[in-house]
């Protein structure tokens, strides 16, 4: 396990923080752990999605 040596501070609206804390509590996580795990999941999903071949869409027919 890596040790944490960096600090990140940023300002958010009160409602945004309230919701973050609420979601972290639902999962019984600290706010920091909730943010870390959620972002890691998002990044992993983005990497997985970008590795998939693009789905080709058929053009829609335009009715006249």
C-alpha cells in the first residue's frame, strides 16, 4: 500500500459537499476514501470504454 503524501484542497458549494458526505456515509467510508474509490472507478470505466472498438451507427432515414 502506498503512503499518502499529497494534500488537495478545493472549494465546493455546500449542497455538493453535503451530498458527498451523505454518499460516503451510506457506504461507510470516509469522505476521502469515497472520493478516491469513486474517481478510480470512473477512470477504470473510461479506460475500458476507450479500449472498446467504436460502434458504427447506421444513418437514420429522413422521411420527406
